[in-house]
């Protein structure tokens, strides 16, 4: 009786902690209706090699720890160059619309903009950003993790460079190392292993579930399900842009997702970040997929019951190897800026290994360079860095289409219905695929 009561009502006993996730776990704000791209603005006469006379540059940034760290290091840049860096931080939901309207109105208010990486296809195709190829004639520093640079090009991976990766977020796999050792198990390499371990822990540990997943409609369930979808060989869109969410891989991934649901808390259909974070830190869940920003919370000895007991790894694979979702923040230059040279100079400076390390040390940076992840001082401070680098190197980008936010809404609605038992797996995925097909040009 004790076990049943605790497993059904544990959330009433634990402290529900609020936490701010990286934006990749947040729904993208809808962009204004597409408009014909304006012709490129004429560059200012100041855009020579040294950009003489530039007194300041303005950045549109995502509010929070990232913007705070950016402000801190920007002060150092001002001391070195005499150029004032104005960091204008704003909530996630307002940032995208602000950037789009600024360029389309040709106001030139911002010289640099932070962008959630799924925005890149839309921004690139709509001619909102300055092409940076001429500023990197010898190529981009190979110290950047290649997956992060791929996000900065349009078309993805092969096109012109429109940004540099500033924040290297990527999903990671969190697991209770103490319980793995207790039952003489080995860390999972694929999702079959995850299921087997979750079954053992759920059966043997009275107060701990084997796994916790996000089931809330929209972005939460899509971002949590996609690593399985990719691991089983799924593709959202094929090479011709035709949706494939109802493929055999999609069905198998969802079957596994449903099994994981049965090995987790009751009510996961409504779970988002706060609920599974609480499950992990209060010792109620043994495994889950989460973002690097969670590590500090897990290791906080004052609030976490599992400090020092959780290990980190790249997300398990299946047919394909690890398929974690990459969720970088990029730094680009609006084409309407009159200070492009100065903006590029700051962009190169702030993404340098030295400044990335400084941002990481003050808690507002997630590196995009291999050398920073391999820095002994940072590894001592952030024990998850080796696993995070592996996850980043083996990560997968969300579909590079301007229609991603609409696809995510539809897909997430049907995945949630399937998880809640309102529709069978194949039927729900078929409906999702048909609606996605109808919305695409």
C-alpha cells in the first residue's frame, strides 16, 4: 500500500521548483506573416576594414543567464576597444518578432542578434541577415564543433555563413549511477537497454520510477520524443520535403515512448520541465533526457536528494547512434546594420575560446568549441562537459524549414493524444502526417 500511495501522489510531497531552460525547450514565438524580402540595404560608408568612428553596437539578446554573461564580457570588450556594447535583453517570446520587424522596417536598430537555431532557415531565406562569407575567407576556426557551424549556414551545413554559434546547448541523458551499480547493470547504449534498466528499477526500488518523460502537448512532447524518433531511423521530412512522421521508425519510437510512460509517474501526459526536474532531483525518477542547464540543479546539495548520484551521457541510440537534439543560440548580423565590420569583430571576439571560457566560468555560457570543453579547469567545475561534448558532436538538428513551428504544433498535438490513449499510434501518426503535408507548400 505504501508503494502505491507514494507512486501515485509523490508530487504532492515534493517541492515543485521552477527553472529556466534553454530556449530550445521552449516553443518558438510565431513570426509575423511572410513578406517579400526587401532588397539588401546599402552599407554605410563606415563599413571599411576598421569601421572608424563606431562608438557603439547594439545586440538583441535573450533575457536570462545568457544575456547577463554577455553583458559581463561586453564590458571587457569596451575596455579593450572603446566601443560600447549595448545588450538589449528581452523575453524569448518577443525576441524573434523584434528582430524580424527591425529588419523589415529597415530601422537598423540592432547590429547583432541572438537567434534560436530553428529560426535560421526562415531568417536566411527571407534575407534578414548579412552574408558573412567575405569576413571568413579562410574558413571558420576548426575548433568549433562541426554540428554547431552547420546550424549557422543556410542551406544547412553547405550554404553561406550567416552566424556563429554562441551557446552550444544539446540534450543529454541523465541517469542514476548509484542505482545502475546497485543492481549490477551497465549504463544504457540504446533504448532497449533503457527499457530493461527502467523495468528493474521500477520493480526493485519502492519509491523510484525507472523513467520520466514529458508528455505535455506541443514543444515539450516533441522535443522529448524526437531523440527516440531519430534513434529508430526516423526523418521528419524526406529529401523532397515530404513528411514522414508516420513511418515504421515513428511507430516503433512511439511504442517505446508508451512503454517508458508505463515505467514512470502517473499523469505524465501533462508533464513539462518542472515536473520531470522535480522527479529527478527528489529521487523519484532514475533516468530522463534533459538539457545542460539542469546539471547545477541536480548537483545542488541543498535542494537535490541525488547530488553526486547522477551521471551524464550522450542520448542512447538504436538503429542510429546517439541522436540528441541540438539547440544552439546563434549570433548573426542583421543586413540593415550600418556597422557590420564592428559587429563581426565583436562576434569573433565573443565566440573566441578565451571569452567562451570566461562566460562558462561565470555560469552563462555553454561552449561551442572543443578546446573549451576539454579545458581541465572547466571540467573540474563542470563534470558533465566530456559527456556534453560527445552529445554535441553526435547531435541532430531539427528540420531546416521555415515551417518548423507549425509542424511542431501539429505533431505535438497528435503525440499527446496518443500518449493519453485517445487515439492509436498508427492512426494518430497518420493524421499528423496528413495535416503536416497539407500545410506545406
